[in-house]
């Protein structure tokens, strides 16, 4: 998900919840990245001459579910996970390898150099995409050779997951499982009862297994958690609660990884949320490291993380002077990796 507040509901009336959302709706796809075109032509088998029209129709439906800026501004087409500096490590860990069992491998840093962290290359390794929305990054992983059965997505909007199958034409072939879950709601109220079938946010739903899959089945199992455009939707205290929930899912093995990119700021602090009804916290590098120090301290039991992060201006420069709710003069993109040590 992207910029700055979680949805409060679903359905075709959701776009009306934010009066200024038209200001970040780009009607036309001016440039389609080559990697995105390849995804639709090779993975989804959309004829080349139909790709743009197909995406625009699906994007219109997605914007009606909830008008996230990443949908309105077409930034979901950037396939941001594949552009992350740690993507080569993600592929290394998730692709099948005959000789991988029992070997130790070195983790990269944000700069692409060795981080000094090693991880045990057990099989199968599992990836979870938090706030996966249309799950475009999961489909890119499959195209790049990752078995789809080792990929999971989580979102609080069932309609986005359902639409993603129409977007990528893979309802009959994708073996990934999707869970509908509001992590803050279950944090406050306790885990919901295990159940299959449709349900409101807060219930766990598996789309590819008739029996259903509760979120608890992933506790301590996930090797890599992708949190693109996730934490920045919330204020600081909610981010803290969410991070501790996320750590319930992450494998306790050293080298287990949380990575992502999100809105950051050279002036960390609380800023207006997308719906103007609350606040969201934007980090710089120092505040982000301190945040994960606090997470580790509150978890206790010797929990430690190595945190690497960088700020840059990519993606957000053009929004600075448009008067959009989430924009402020010091806005930046924050890319990060958080490893268990």
C-alpha cells in the first residue's frame, strides 16, 4: 500500500472518502517500465497491443476500492521490490537450488556490499508481502523463478486481492496464499478465530486452500517480510505495535529479514494522514534505527536487529509542490533492511 493512511472500508464508494484524491489521479500511462510490460506480456500473456488498455481498466477499478496515491499515480507499476538493493538476496534465498541445503550464505547491505550477516539457507524459505494490495511484487517474483507456493500476501482489503487475479490473469495458476487481516485490530482484540471463507478485516482468509489458513500458521516461519509502503501509513505508536506483530511472523533464525521502502522525511515526526483524520510518522535514518532499537527492547529476550536505511528523493520530488495532503518540503523515500542477528 502507499502513502499515508489505511483504508477504513471497502467497496466502490471508497474513493469518495478523500475529496482531494482526484489531484493524484493520473489518467494516462505515459511511460510503462520495460520490466512491467514484460510481466504482463510474459507472465499474464496479455497481448502487447492490449497491455496499456488492460492496466488502465484494472487501475480504475482499484482506485474505486481505495484511492491510494500509489494507484492514482501509477507507482504500483514500478515493481518496487525488484528495484530494492536487496532484491538479489531475496531471489538467492527463494529460488530453488540443489546445493543450498545446509549452506551458510552472506547477506548484502543496502549499499550492495556484504553486511557481515550470514543466514542458513534452509528450504523452503517463505516470503510474506505485507499490505500487498494488488500483489504485483509477488507476480514479479514468480516470473523471476520463485515458486509461488512459497509466497504469501497480506492485506486488509479483500477486494484488492480479488482484483489482482483479474489484473494478472492467474486465478487458476497462482499457488500463493493471501490472508485478509488488520494487524492493528488483532493486536488490540487478540487473534480472531480461525475461519475460512469471506469475512471482514480481522479474519484470516486463504484464497488457494479450501480449509483456509490462519495468520498464526505463519508465526516464526517467514524468512523474508516485505513491507513496502506499509509502516508509513500509521502514527508512531501504531508503527510500534505493528512492528512487534510482524516480529511474531519472522523466523527467529539469524539473517531473517524485513525490507521495504516508504515515505520518509529529513525532519522526522508526525504528519497529516491521507484522510486528514489522524497522523502518520515519517522517519529519517536515525529515527528509523532508534525505532527498531525500541522494538527490540520491548520484545526482550535478547532480541537484536541490524538496521540499514537510506533516504533519497526518487518518486516524491514531483509531489512536493502540488499541495497534496501527505506532501511536505522535506519528504524523501526511505529504503531499508532490518535483519535479525
